[in-house]
């Protein structure tokens, strides 16, 4: 799967392995707004994407923005609002302050 972009975010709480959490619960607003550079084009409501967060897991969704390769974006722009509250089961324990990589790929 071609990578659309990657960003590293700092967890704001502890999560035990097997517990469900969401992007909004795990990362503070300032982290969710960190910019990254797109490595490929995305088209709103057409580009299917897979979001993978280290130690947490992954989910599939559709891009919520249209942008070209090389442009700056953030999770608020590329994900739909409902994706931020989607529950994801942690695959490993996460400690507050852990830096986790969020990888967005086209599928």
C-alpha cells in the first residue's frame, strides 16, 4: 500500500493492552493538529485509506480532503470527524508520553 503520510504524536494517557481507546482520547488537540507532508495525492470521499497507529492498531476510512502530493495537512483535515471517536483496541500497553507513529496509506 502506498504511504500517504506519517506523523509522530505524543500519547496523553496510559492505555493497557486490550483496552479500547480513540484518537481523541489518546492524543491532545495540539498533537492531532501536527502537520505532515503528503507523499501522494488524496481525493475527498474517493481515496480509501488505512490509518495505523503503533501500539494501538488500525482502521480503514475515506479521506475527508482533496490535496496534492507535497502539500501540508494534519489528521483533522484528512480524517472524518467520526474517525476521531472510533474505538480501537490497543495491541500493546501505551504510557503517557509515548511517541506513536501514525501512518496513513492508500488502499
